[in-house]
C-alpha cells in the first residue's frame, strides 16, 4: 500500500481548502496519507479531529531533536550538494542562506518523525521553505519528493526554486502560465516533469433567480473583495480606487473579507481617504457567511499583484457574479475578458476605475429593460451564464480532484524510463 507524506506550511488552513481536499481524494484511492504542517495551524478545532495523525514540525521536541541529529550524522553525506548550493552558489543573501541552513535541520526533524511510518513519497504543497524541508527529508529517507506551485511561491518568492525543481520527481502547478514561466525561467528543468493540475470549486445548482441583487438606495454599486490582508493582495489599490470613484460622484460600498498583517495599514488608509461610510473590513468570513456576501455583490473584484488562479474568482463566477480582476499570470485562463468577466491592466488605477464605471453603467441600463422585458436576455446575463458554464466545465472541484489523483498516482508509480513517451499536461480547457 502506497504511503505518502503530504506537507503544507500550515495545515489545516481555512484559506487553502484544496490541501485537505487532495488528501481526502488520495485516501479515497487507498493511499495512506500522513499530513504534515511546518507550524501548528490556528484552525485546530476544525482540523485536529480529522487529522489526528498529522506531523507537526515546529516546535521541535527534544526526542525529535536527538533523532534528527543522529540522521544528520549518519546520513549527512546525502545532503552534500544541497549544502554546497546553500553556502556557495546562487545569489541569495546571507540571511536567506542562514535561514536555509535552519530549514535543512528542520528537514532532518521532519525525516525523523516520518522514518517509523515507512513513507514511500513526500509531496509538498507550495514552493516556500516547506519545499526545502520536504526535499531534505526525502534525501535522508531515500524517497522521492514532489511539489505543487501556485503563485507567489513561484513568481515572487522563488528562493532556491532552481534546486527544488531540479531535484523533485515531478512538479504540479495550477495554470498553463505557470508552466510556461517555469520552463522559461528554469531552462535546465526537464519539461516532461512539469504538469498542470487545476484547482476547482463546487458550482451551486442554478435556481433560475437573478444572481444580481437589486441595487440598494444607499449605494449604486457594491464591490466585494475576498482575500488575505497581505501586501501581495494590494487592497490599498482598491481603497485608492474607491476614493477616486466616490470623487466622481459614484455612491458605492466596498466590502473586504479577510484577515492579515495589512489590516492596520488599511484601516489608516480608510481614515485618510474618509472612506469610513464606504468601505468595511469584515475580517474572516465563514462559508455560510460567504454565500450571503456573494449575494450582496454587484461586482467581485480582485486587485492582487501576483496570483495563481484564484479560488475566490472561481467561486464568484460559479455563482454567476460579475468579476473584475487584473490581467496577470493565470487569471486570463479563468476570466476571458468581455466573455465571462472583465479584466483591467495590472497596476493601472485609471483602467480599474474606468471598468467599474462601465460595469455600473451596464447595471443601470439593465434595470428599466429588465422591468419592461423580463424575459429578455441582456449582455451581463450572458456573461454570468458563460462564467458558470466555464467554471463548471474547466474548474469543477470534483473533476479536477480526480484528475489530480490520477496524475499524482501515475507519476509516483511511473518509472523514469517511461517519461519521454508521455504527455503530462492536463489540458482541461
């Protein structure tokens, strides 16, 4: 029976449901999956009961410390090339090299905890420092490792990614854009082991009701943004846009769901721009509350600087919502401009504002037409329908989970000699 260690930086995580879903899908195929987390998750109540066998690397217990030291002494020669890479090669800063040495020892701690479990393969979700920990553990245990890359772990914070990609058995990534980026940026990586495995969401059953709420007297348009309050999500961009929109006379409300380190900065910007009656930071929102929040939205917006293929856009489109997002990375594979949503030029405040005003104009024109011709199909109605269809056929959670498991098991069990004769990219679009 195949035994796989599946490591995430933090598990379980409410903003990364796909990790638990992939683990569940592999287990449904008879695979023994040992989930792991670098740090204990804050979502203990939801995760501990379902993942009692979870391996937690930090904090390091004394017994694990001694076992890790023994592994380093007895099998340290297997890490020689990795240590040379850390110390003498590449362009990493001294601080990054020091952290990599620490992560190398954490990899030994991870290996010490996995050793009695008879692991056959290690998979790491995201290419951050957890991927280095998984790589080190795989060397010390004499097994293969693989990884999944999303957005910032590839496009922004790709520290030591050349070694991680060069050493892994295979690499899964969430978009065709990412795959092209990997092959262009890391030309020495074998293209045959880099594969696309798309994420997905559940498409709600259509009720036939108009998915767009009636515009409330207090505001002419409601913008909804969902995402962690982090610099890479660039909610500050959204706040500046709200200030410009209001200066142009548009009555709007902007609801931002999520929590994170940027909250204090965003609160100060809300006060600076006088947006207290316009913008609300809602904090963390539960699944039940998300349905209500999407129901309030006229437009679901995304302002990130870097992304994979965002689940929030999939969820919004699956509910027939109008979406507006930057034309970056893999987003155009989900949002086809003018067909099932709207894109704006990344970083352009003016283009974002113009798109919101255009959408508002379309929404306003729909209201009298909808009352006069309730059976008539309008352009935004077509867009909402196209969004649902696109997600249902190409970003369907269950279909893509099954494809992931098929591909994963094929690659884990495949012999290296068979690689030249196979096509690994899952062409789901």
